[in-house]
C-alpha cells in the first residue's frame, strides 16, 4: 500500500508582478524521495521551493504537510544574530546531540568556533546547511546547497545525500552532484511541474522527447487550422448551419493555438576573441606569496600558452584567487618573476563582484565603463560594434520589461546571465572566469561550454564544478597545501587519477602538512647552447621591452578620437607603425620562447 506524501502541493497558482508564475501546479514528495527540481533561470524554482516551505503565499490551491513530519528548508540568508558561534547556531535544533552538528561542520570544512558577528555570508550559509543536516528532518528542501562549498566539501555533501534516509528536493547547478544523488526529476516548465521517475542523468533525453512530442502536436494543430480555413473560404456555400458550426470550431482551434505557451529558446550568447596574443601568454618562475606569516604560494612555476584552458582547484582559502591575481598582474609576487606575452586583451568575470540592485539592467549595461559607454546612451559597444541595449539583452533572454526593471528583481541565474552579457561584450584573448557556473540553468551552462570550446583565446578558470572542469580544462593547477601548487594534465577526473582519489585535499583551517619531498632531478644534459643562441636569449628581453614601450606610445596617439579628422596622414602612419611593432614583438616573443625551451631541455 502506497504511503501518503510528506509534502504535497495541489493545483497551486501564483501571480507575480501581474504575470502568472504558476498555474495548476501539483507536486508531491514522500519518505526517502531523492528529487531534483530543474528549470530555466527565472522559471520560479526557488519561489516554488519557498512556497513548499511555507515561506511564500499563493493565490489558489492547497499545501499539505503530513502531521508529525518535519520539513526543513535551507535559507538563502540565515539569521545568526542570536548565536555566539557557528556551532551554537548549527546545534540549535539538536542541543543534546551537538556531535551531529560538529560532524556536519567538519564535513563542510567550517570552523564551528567562528564568531557569528564576523562570519562571511558564505560561512553563515554553510552553517545553515550544517544545522539542517544535523537535525535529520523527514524532508529537506535544498536550494543550491553547493554554493560557497569547495570541491572536497561538495563530495562530502554528495556522499551524505547518497547515504541519508531523509528525503529531499534539490535545486543545483552541479550536474555531477545531481546525476549521482537523485532518483526522480521535477521539471518546472512554463508554470507547470512534470515528474519523471528517473534521476537527473535521464533528464535531457526526457525533456527532448517531450519537446519533440509537443512540436509534433503543434504541427498537427496548425495543419488542421489551415484545412478548416481553406474549407471556410472555398467550401460549398450551402448548408448554412454546418458552416456556422465549422466557423465556431475554427475559432476554438485558433483559441487553442493562441493559448499555447512558447518555450524560450537558448540564449543567443556569443564569445569572440580579439586579436591573437603572442604564443606565450604567461610564464611564472619560482613565484611565492604569503600573508600574515602564512605561505600561500611557494616556488610555483608554469608556462601558459595561447589556447590553453587552465583550471584552478583547491579548498577555499588555499590561494587560488591569489595565484590567479599574480598571473594576471593584479598582485605582485613576493619572490620570483612573471612574464606576460604580447597583445594580451584581458576580460574577467568575478562572481563576487556585486551588481547594484537599485539600477536597471539598462543602466547596468550602459554605465559599464569596461564597455566604453555612458549611462544616458541606448547603444553599447559589443566587441567593437554598436548594438541597442535592448536588442543585446534579448540575446541573453531578457525582455524589454526586465531591461527597464531593477537588478534586484532578478533570480541568481538571471544575475549570472547579466554578468556574462557584460563580459561577452568585450573583445578578449585572455578570459578569466571565477565560478562562472553558479546558478546557471542546464541549457545556458551547455551553451557556455560550447562557446568556451570554440573560443580562440586562452582561459583561466576557477570552479568547484567537477563536470564543467572535465569538459573545459586542458590542465589543472591544484592548490595542495603548504604553499604547494602543482599542475596536472587534463581536467578534474584526470587530476584525481594522477594524484590518487584516496588522498584528501588539505583542510585550510588546520596547520598545513609537511611538504612532500621533491622527486630527484634527472642528470644534466651535457649539450650546451651556442654562444650566438645564449647572446640572443640575453638580448631579446630588452628588445621586447623597447617594442612594448613603442606600442604603448602609439596606442596613446591613436586614442585621440579626433586624430583621423585632424591629420589623416599621421593617423595612417601611426596605424601602420603599430601593426609593424606588434608583429615584431610577437616574432621576438616566439623566438625567445623557443630559446627558453631549448635552454630548459639542455639544462
């Protein structure tokens, strides 16, 4: 005999901002259910989960919780003001079993002794997740629980969800997590919830089959309308009553067609690299960096070449962002040297950079100084070409009403899309993405992966999304504690295979482990570079610096917007000179790189 659901929503309707968000939604979750809730950004997934938790009201329908059952919701912005430490907060629901909260905090790599008054937003949210897990409710409502977790903590959460007896409904952008822990799927699409008794691994095939059936049914309806229209116009004029009936039937068919909700197509995002950088993009030699007596990076070296896609992984606080900032020039190393190649055009997506919620999307785009535009304009430069702001935002699935509305009204995924719109308007050949997958829906995430795969430039990626790293990265730099950063070929799965999956990543809250002894170096090669090669290698850096200085001066000359109108001869001469210097610099860099590689091979 089937057991009654712990939670059920029946015929739920909700209007949001004058438009229907849900219409006749049904949803049920029972004991031990492992459900993922998927849908496009802005479809209302988070609102539906809050409604299920009783935190949002609805216009019509019924919400039922089985008597005696505990349904717990993971809050987006938890209030810890009544608690002294994170452990006090996490153990609030299990005062006699504090060890459960301690275990959850340990798994989520969070120090329970931290003062709640000084804890970051991410630490508070992890503490809220620890509190929910420690309480062991009958049903958990989890909205993006992996946000602010590093990969090790995500894997701990994954194992916890795979082994728990507690049922859950999960919203997540982490494809690997959802594939491994869910056994059924709820799909919120155009205000209606569909259910499949297969986990997320089968979602895309199921979705595509439904779309195919929907397209076929719509095609049949369109053909029927055409036939009826033809009959009305060209049919026999007699039998008046029959004609009136068929006119009525045609009107009903047209009404049926008009009420069909068109599904949103994929975003029309585009990512183009600008002028090619030099063959060498970044070379770091024995760089080190420390803060407050703690060594974050110690003696790290790497060469990043044009077209490389490098992922940075490691625990929160291990130094990923610090290393990235040194490589791109935002921070200087304490020791060692960094050389950057010619013609680098850098574009950065930083998920921690806050958007001003009081501004409209229109203002956010037109006031972005990175795009070379001003707030009163309705035009923006998109990779050097003018576009109307509304037209460009529509490429990212924003309509005109949203474009004129405040950023604060956007969902997390819509904010992520707005950030992508800003960065993709720029020409670049070195792209730095810091957690780009946060809150993106599956369709947009797939499109972003395709765009990055076709991107001609170089990519530096910080991410905790294992599947995304596997699909994108050609090499992975792992922060392994005690200042060690080690580069591995391939993505996350390749890295784990090379390192050994049974070796845990370091916990940055604890004293770092002793460094692993370096492998013995092979015997030195007895061959040497010729005198001419050695002399040329010593001379090239000075030549390149001189060319870079000339390029800077020429770019300053050409930055004068009135130069062409005032002196077209000077403009043409400066343009030709700039192109010549850039070509010489690239050739010099490639020669220098070849000689450096030869020296390394012979040393």
